[in-house]
C-alpha cells in the first residue's frame, strides 16, 4: 500500500487515557515526515524525468554513432573504390602510352629503312651516272684524240 504525504498529514491516532501520546508532538512529527516524503517524491519524480531524458539522449547518441560508423565505412569503401579506379586508369594510361611508344618506334624504324633504301638507291644512281659520265667522257676523249675520226 502506497502512502502519500496527504495520508501522513491526515493520519489520526487514538489517544489513551493515561500516559498517551502528545497530539501536538505527533502532529508535528507527522508534518515533518509528510514534508520530507513530499520532497522525496518530488525529487523521485524529477529523477525519473531526467532518466527518461537521458535514456532518449543515449538512444539518439547511439543512433548517431551508428550513422557515423556507417558513413565512415561508406567513405572508406568509396575511397578504396576511387583508389582502385585510379590504379586501373593509371595502368590503362601506361598501357596506351606503351602502345603509342611502340608505334612511334615501329614507324621510326620503318622510316629509317625507307631512308636507307633511298640512300642506297641514290648511291646506285650516282655510281651509274658516274659510269655513264666516264664512258661519255672516254668516248669524247677518243674522238678528240683522233682515234674515232680516222
């Protein structure tokens, strides 16, 4: 059975004929007990309200912590994905650069071979021209020296 401060204040005691309790002392004591109990009940009520508030705050903080963890994990995953994508892109760029370099080298080697061929052809033509010129000069020399006119 719960006792309220009002119950304490309204409590009545039966007096005895001889050597009973002093009603004023009993009333004063009951008044003190009633006031103390009222104060304790108020404090208890405030503590319950604070407990409810703190419980809500704790729950909210737990939810915020969970959301923060999830955000951090998501950020970490995104960072790892970005890093992997950057590595793939770098590998692709390197691969493309190597292919381009190979094409440049092949084109340079092909052009070098063409130029060497042109040089050889020019040398051959020069030699042929020199031989033709020499033959022509020999022929003119013989004509001028009289071998061809007599």
